[in-house]
C-alpha cells in the first residue's frame, strides 16, 4: 500500500482522491509584451514536452498570439503586426 492522503465522498464509498493521483501545481507567472510578428522565448527550469506542463495566457483574451511548450522554455508568438501583451501562468499536472 502506498502512503499519502485519501479523500472519500461523504457516502464513504466513492474515492475522490487517491495516493496515485497527480495534482495541479502552480510553477510561475510571467508578464510582458511580444512585438508584432515576433516570438518571445521564456526559460522555465525543468519544463519538458512530456504532457505534464501547461500554460494559461490570461491577457485580455489573447486571440492574436499563441504559446508553445518546449524543453526548458516556452514561446509566446504574435500572429499580427501589432505588439501583444501577455500574462502567462505556468503549471504542472
């Protein structure tokens, strides 16, 4: 048996959280601006393309930019000639 926390539903039957479940972890928050038709690369120690990292760009409903996860960093790329502000949350699952 593994050690850790188990959380059950009030009925005492359904297991809500088990010792083998992965939990969300907040890693960092970045703000800045990417110039028009450009890419900004931001380093994050340990970041990998293994499916356990995520990005949330919460700046003003950013429909004119995209983010991509890489190894040790991520990129914020504009898709317009105007500069685009970003507010990016980095998390790990």
